[in-house]
């Protein structure tokens, strides 16, 4: 229950400590799993002091037990070992310190660890963290490589030396971290996340030499696996040797069997690339020469054709045909013109024969009034009217005689 306190009515520190102890005393015993980071067995002391740490998080608890409890597992348990403890929480009021009083300690065997890893593997696989379509391709030539490894380790030396032998200009951003023990997981996770946040890092290599199953457990930790799965930068796992297969190998974008293999897979070999470039140049040169030879043969074949050797032969061969067609056209046009001329002459003769002028030449005359109208009847003419008589070669005035109308 909450306490009713205020600035005017506070409660003493001792009472707070006793209340906390009362609440903790009501907690029952629990089974706790962790890794032993500190072990104190003072000679002659009846109590053994342990520090139990969560391998995935920076959290630890003090554990105490009677020597008789610890002596049962003293031969198989040491610092760094994983254990399962059956203990009851205790509150030490004078110091305000929480600890666990262990009644039983059981070491976690390799078989049990492997069974738990297999269960974790199935869980993560069901979430799709190991799916092939999540794998990101590595850049052909990374400009800056992030390397997470132990300080002055053989893995660091193998990666750096082999990578620089293959491509001398390659650059590394190295993060030295613990690669085993209780501090390994949080430090490796922090290093991977830091390198992933840098935009200039093209690929991240997590490397460690070989070791026992217990030594490689940090690289199968769920927190590390999820951190690598969340990386936007491609991650290469180079843990242990060929038979070793921590869960980091499954979630990484590329698995290398050894740190040396990681250097070979991440960085191209400059000698091989120069040889490949030379081969491509020679291949391109052969292709160009082949194309030119092919075109030269085609051009020579085209020039050897009769129409190309004697280009005027085709024109000369068609000249007679053109002359014949031209003569035929001229004859046809001449016949048409002669026929048209003959028809025109006949038509002109008929027109001339039927024209009034021809009639006038035969001695006839046309009488016209002064307004130019033709006289057709005798009663159209008056006695005093002057008429014009038109003949073939001109015209003259006439006056009708009196009595001629009859």
C-alpha cells in the first residue's frame, strides 16, 4: 500500500528500509539464470559471495549462499559459467542492499545451452530474420569497412592484413570490444549500432577467432541478432572456424567461415581485378578487330561487284533503251500533231466555206441600217433612209430607189 507522507510529515530512512524489506520478504523463492562474473570464497568463511549477471543486459545481482551449497558445484562452476540458481530475494536493511540467498545452484550444461539456442533459432526464423530476401548485397569495392573484434586479436590481424594485401587502399574503422564474457554482448551491440549510424561505412565485419560453445555464446544472443537484423549497412559474420555456426551467421548478410575468409569476400583482389581488366581489354580489342575485318571484307565484296567497278555500265546499257523510248515518244507526238493539224485544216476549210465572208466573195452584199442592224425585209426600209452595203472588200452607202419596194 502507498504511504501517506509529505514534506511536513516524512518517515525515517530506517522505516523505509524496513518497509522495503517487508515487501521483499513476502516474495517467494525464484529460479534465476545468469552468468557468474565475480566469485568470492574466503578461507574459513561459511558464506560464498557471487555476482550473477544477465549476459544480454547490463544488469547484475548479488548472490550469497552457504559454503555447503556451493561446494556441491565447486568443481564445475567458476567465473564466466552460466548457472541456474534457486534463491529467495533478501533485503539487507542497514545498507539498503538487495541480494539473493541461494539454496541450490545448478550449472547450465552445453546440451541445455544448445537446446535453448535451437529454440531461439526456431523463434527468430519464424519471424523471418533469417530469410534470404532480407540479405543485402555487399558493395563491390567498399571505401570504409567497419570491423568489430577483440583488441590485438588474431581475428583483427587476419582481417586487416589480408584485406590490405588484396586492396592496399582499403580503409578500416576498428572497434575493439570484448568478444566473450559478460560484457561482450552489450559492447558488440553498441559497436555495431555505432558503425551502422555512420553513412561513410560501407560494410561491417564482426570477427572473432575460434572457441568453445560457451565462448561463442555472445554471438548467438537474441539482442545481438536483432541488432544486426535492424542494420541498414550490410553485415558480415566471421565468427570462429568452419564448424562453428552461431546465430549471427544466420542473420548476417554474408557468412564467412573465418576472419581471413571475410577479408577475401569483402575486398576484391587488386591483382585479379587488373588481370580481369586486361582480359576485358584484350577481348574488346579482338571484338573491334573482328568487326573491322568483317566490315573490310564486306566493303571489298561490295566494291568487287560489276556495278561498283563500272558504275556507268548500267547507264550505258540503258542509253539505247532511253533513245528508243525517246524516238518512239517523238514519233507518237509527231503523229498526234500531224493528225491534229489535218483536223484543224479541215475544220478551218469548213468554217471558211460556211462563213459570211465567203458568201460575200461570191458577190453578195449585206444591207445594214445606220445602227448596224441587218435589213431582212423590204418593209423595214424607208424611202429616205441611207443604208450601208457591206461587200467582201469593204462597204458603201446606198439609198433605195422609189418604187423598188414592190
